[in-house]
């Protein structure tokens, strides 16, 4: 079992920045690929970014590429999502997720086993 707790969400104006954190406990964090997903009201959950268990590989949704950066600190059992140049359409609940490390980073939420409760990000225009 892996327990995940997100933090860092809030209200920000368009063009602003936030840094989300996801703290993990339980099984060795360093053996898990980590992902960030988001869900806006009335919309389906969508993939945002993911990082491999060693941190050497990352993938991003096209909608956030160049604006968001995922990173991890295995010594602190934490994965981060830096959100820059925020837009109102980025408003959503952001959740982190974990799956056992593999050779291919996954972007499908159904392939992740453990989930946090989420943190709200609201971007005003």
C-alpha cells in the first residue's frame, strides 16, 4: 500500500504559478512511477504529467507542455508539479497517483493503483 497526500493548491490569477506537492508513505516510494491527473467540474479526469521511478523520464499532456514541470525527490518521498503560466482552463482538482515502476511511463489513469485525495487549483481570469 502507498498513501498519497497532495498539497499546494489554491486560488491564483491567470499567468500566475503554483507548486503542488504529493507526499507518499508506505512502500518504497522510489520504486513507483508517479503521475498527476486533474478533473474539472463536469469533465472527465485527464492526464497531466508523469515521471519514472528514477526520475529520468517524464511525459506531459500537450495542453500543459512547456508550462508545467513534474519532478521528484526520492529522499523526501515527494513528487512535485510546478504550474506556470496558469490559465482559467487549468482550474481543476489535481491528484497524484502511483504505480509500480516499469519500462514505459503510463498516461492512463486506469493503470495507476494508488491515488491521493486531490488538491483544488482555481485560476481566475
